């Protein structure tokens, strides 16, 4: 096996795959090391929402740049990402509706197709929804969801066509440096050598960072979802929704299903290996109660399945993107549950930063590692309450 590369990417999720794709397009020989199999962790358990609504402009810009990929996937990447347009509705608690209005203005300034709608408009878009607890929502008619595993596979396949390699079942155990510069990775499959190493290890990012002498402020974050079989009266797909008023989100899925996730009571800081991929006791009851409050007819549905996985979360619930520690060592981690929809742009920006010394697609300087030591944590100018509580 060839054990040398121009860059080693630790982590075979969607962001590792995206970085491998963009670097290989620029002519670098990329080697992606994955401790299990492609999209095994956060990506494979992602809900796959594709939307641009954030209260932080830099994240909205990353999502908007990524959206061009999702809606033109076969031309820009190749293969199929499974993008499905459903329209997207953002609901917030009444006390955050002024912030919602300001954020929509920011999105429109960027160029995102979005506008404010009333609760009556929401009922017209989704007749089965209860809308008496809010008056205004944001609507993105072009948004929806995609298939995270298909997205990752097609990125990897396109990278492979340009010379990238993926090594699966490869546990990274150490990072070597020479003269203050990274030089190699030790793993369960031997040593691999490269002058550039990127930590895209998700919930394991802190562990990988310590191998390079870098304390990465990322904890594991466990997230659970379920799929409900919609009853006959809700047979048609509904919009994709982030419902902060009820601390949940939901979207349609093929086969007459609806995916539901909750934004509170997520376990933070446990050892990821100790978890299972099924929801824990109590989650189903809480999720069903909330979706039935928003869509009462769901009471006539039935449980199809549950799913659970881990991501990495930072103190400000925003990603860490950029160099850290020894020369040649980079971070692309801490996505805090929102990494899938921004992955195409993150890969492009990280490739630009590594090769050109600065980004051209989106300014990601605010996601720098040093913000934590500087006490400059990220927050939206018109912020909503923290999610993933």
C-alpha cells in the first residue's frame, strides 16, 4: 500500500469527503482515513436538511454556497446527492420574531430566496399544521433535504477519479511531528506520511487533536431521531420545518414517512463508543407528543424506526475551521449538528485556505480555533436561543 500523500484527512464523513474532493480537484494527492466505514458516524445519522436559515451570517453564506452544489450536484460533483425540494419553514418563539425578521433581511441581502410568511400562509402551505402559537415564520421555497450517505459517496467517488484514496477500518493512534511540522499519522494499518493533516474526526476531534498537542474544545453530542408512518390523511409530503417554538424539527421522507428530531435534552460529553444507534427510553414519547402538537393528525400514524448517533459540539455551537498547533495541522470539526448542509462550501474553503493561504468562496476567519482562547465566541447579531440543549 502506498503510504505517502500530499494531505491526510482524518475522518470519512461528509466534510472529510468534501475536503478530499476539493483538494483532489486542485491536484493534491489526498488520503482519507476512516476508523470504521464511509459516513459511519455523524453523517450516516444526519437528518440531511438543506436550508440556509441561520442567525450567523457566515453560516448562512456557507449554506448558500453549498446550496448551489446540492441543486446542481450531477454537474458540479457527479453522482446523486438525493436532493429533494420540499420548501423549508423556520418557526421561532414569539419573543424571537423580531430577530427572525432581521435575519431574513440578512439572508435576502446575501441573495438567498427567502421571505416572511404569516401563520395563515403556513396553514395554506401545510393545512394540517397548528399555527396558533406564532404569527410570523420564514420560508425558503427552494430548500429541502438530501441523502447524506449518497452525498458522501459521490464526493468520494469524484475525489477518487482525481487520485484520492480512502482507507477504511483505519483507527488513527498518533500524529508525528518533525521540527514543529506534522509529518505522519500512526494507525491500526501502519504509518502514513504527509506534510498536511486535517482533523475532521467529528465527535473524536478532541482525541485526535491531543495527538498533535492541540486541545480542541469539542465534546461528543448525542442526537436521536425517529421516523413516523404518516396516516392516510397526511399522505402528501409536507414542508421541511425547524420548529424552535417546540424545540424540534421534522421533514418528509420517502415511503410516506416523516423524520422527527428534538433540539433539547441531547446528551453531551459521553464516550461515543458506549452509545448505540437506537434512541434511548423516553425519546419516542417526547418526540411523538411534540409532533402531534404541531400536526395533530400524526396521532393516527405509527412508529417506523429510531436512529441515534454522535457529532462534535463546541462551546458556541459553531464549527472550528482553520490551522491549529504544529505547522501543517488543520481543524474542520465541531459542526454541532449542522455540518451536512454546509459541507460542500466548507470543503472548498478549507482547500482554498490550505493551498492559497486565504479563502475566496466564503470568509471563514470567524471560525478560527483561536476564538476560544481570545474569548471571542460566535453569536448571531440577531441571535435565537441556543439549540442542542
